[in-house]
């Protein structure tokens, strides 16, 4: 299996401020004109009735990403 540098969906996001596991990357936002990644999106704590709501998603700016490892992304939020 080839390793892609931008394969974020298999990486768990951990907040280094409180060591809390935030979940796995759901989406990546980028500037269309440059292709530069601006943020990653992690699903927030969804209640049963709001499971399809995007309002609870956690958007983490690229500047808050501290380290990207093979299976984890460390962020500071």
C-alpha cells in the first residue's frame, strides 16, 4: 500500500493542550487558487438527533497544527 502525504482521513487528531482525542479528520479545506491547505475538519460531539449536522464540526486552522505523524496529528486548540 502506498503512503500518501495528504492522506489525513486515517489520522487521529489529538489536542496537546489537554491530551483529548478529537477524532479522525473528516475533511480538509484549501484555497482553490493556490492549493494551500488552510484547515482540517474533525467531527464534533454530535447528539443522536443532530448526527447529520455540520454545526458541531471542529475546524482547526493550519497554524494550530503542531505535528503530523504517521497515524496522528497533534494540534493546539
